[in-house]
C-alpha cells in the first residue's frame, strides 16, 4: 500500500535490516547514547500501527486489561479516532512486562518516559533519530537503508504503520470483518467513526502480524556493551 504522501511500507528485507540492527543486537555503537524508547518505539509502531505522538503519549494507565485481553488505549491524536488495540504477543516476548515494571519502579507515568517532546510533540524527536537530518544519520541509514527509493517513495517511522495496515487488512478481510481494520487504525468508515468492536475479534485480526525477529529482547538491549 502507498500513502497519499508518497510513503510506502518497508519490504520484508528492510524490516529484517531494521529489527536486526544494532539496537536489537549485542553491541552498542561507538558514542551511542541508547534510550529505552529507541528499542520500544519501532516495535510498538510495527505491532500497533500507532503514530509516534500516540506512542509518546501512552501512559501506564493506558495499558488496560479488558475482558482478559491486554490492550493499549490510544486517545491522543486529534485526527485519529480513539481505540483499544490488543497487545501483540511478540511485545510480551520482547520483555514488555519487565519494562513496565521498570517504569513503575522508577516512578514514571509515561511508558516511553525517556522520549522527550519538542514543542509539545514527540514525533519530531523520533523523526530525527529514525530518519536523520542534514548530515546527521538516522537509524534508517545506519541500517543501510535509504530514505527515498528509486521510485521516489519515502520510508520513515510511519512506514511501520503501513506494514501493520497491510497485514491486518488481509486478516480482517479473511475474517469477513473489514471494519476491524478501520477501527484498529483509528479511521472512519463512510465518514463515521467505527464503534468499539469485540476485543477477541480484534485480537484475531492482529495475531497474524508477522514476528520480525524472534530473538528481540529488552534485557538484551540493556546488557549491550
């Protein structure tokens, strides 16, 4: 899928490069200043389809267990509808529970507590770190990936939302529940917001989202040397 802004989803090989880059390996880069959000934000964007500002605004109170299903409650993006998004199992396997415990023990409220805002928004800091600016290389370039491909289409952190969209579109259609895709993306259908859907159904739509790296683990990130 291509967006109206000339962005495209990452290819399978590009996703492999991103989620096997140094952030998810065993060694830090020279002069790297790692932050917890460097590890978590790309994963959260890929497995939830949420925008950077939505993820930056997530609080511990926005992690809710509803009908025995753990969800993220997104409700902070002006143009995107509020929604409950089931938490993909890959995020738990990556150490989300232990990370949440760290956030609680540290007395923080926001999940990505070390992601700073700029002019009240988080997306600008994320954009510069991920895509670079001027001569400053971003994570994208450090993984050997270009910002713009030969067709002139861009890849950015929001491309991960397109990867999420591609995959839940297929599963929603297969289940005969197209509105589930619109709900999970916070989009309207026929000009109207999609009402909250059954969480078990939403979990079934999200479950097939492909695991990008079975060995990703937050503790491994913390212990890099």
